[in-house]
C-alpha cells in the first residue's frame, strides 16, 4: 500500500472517530460471506457503520484523538479488527451479543464510549446496558416528574372531595 493511500485512510478514520465518539473494536475473522452479510445488514439497520481497518492505521488514527483513555485500546489492536461507529452507545454491543451467540463471532475486543475505554469481551454485559446521554436525561426528567405528578394527583383528589354536592349530582 502506498504511503499516500495510508495517509488518506488514517485521515478518513480519524475524521470518523472525531465525528462518532462512540465506537467498538471487534473481531469478525472467520465469518463466512453469508454471516458477514447478515452482520453488515444488521449494523446498517441499527445505524452502525462497520469497517475493517488495518491495525497500524487504526492505531495512528486513534493517536489523533489526544485522549489518555484511548491508550487502553492499543493492546487490543491485534489480529483482525473491525471498527463499529455509532451514535447509540449500546447498539453495537447488542449486535455483537446477538450475532456472537448465533455465529461465534463477532467478539468484542474493546470499546470507547462517552470518553471511557472498555477492554475485553467480559465488558459486553455492561455495554449492552449502557444508556445514551438522551436516555439518561429522560430518566432524570421522569424521576423528577414523578413526585410532582403525585402531588398534583393528591391535590386533584382533595379538590374533588371538597366540592359541595349539588342537587344535580
């Protein structure tokens, strides 16, 4: 591969990493064409970008992130590596879990979500349950609204009890 082409690939991957701060590194080696196609289709349906990248080029692209936490991912850059970019933090973990159970691959190598590194396949259970920023805000708003709803409901009930009974009722 020519040096210019390598530089273009590093730039492209670095731009994707900057655009999509949540990504997973997985091993998809050994999947046959049919299973790989099914995996790619599932990723497309869940708005996950799946790309296979040379480890040395990916390492150089990761170095552009200028984040100490990313350094924890470097040891996982061995063998075949597919990178899964996403806006929904738990989506790739769910795909990896589903297809890993079916086909034995993909296997999680590591992930980088919300400025935190997760290394090893044992982290998959945690990653499946990770909530996005919007989901967390929704949960907090729901928790805050719950007591207010109970107060309003109690006030409505007390108001109904306090109303005088008329002949029409």
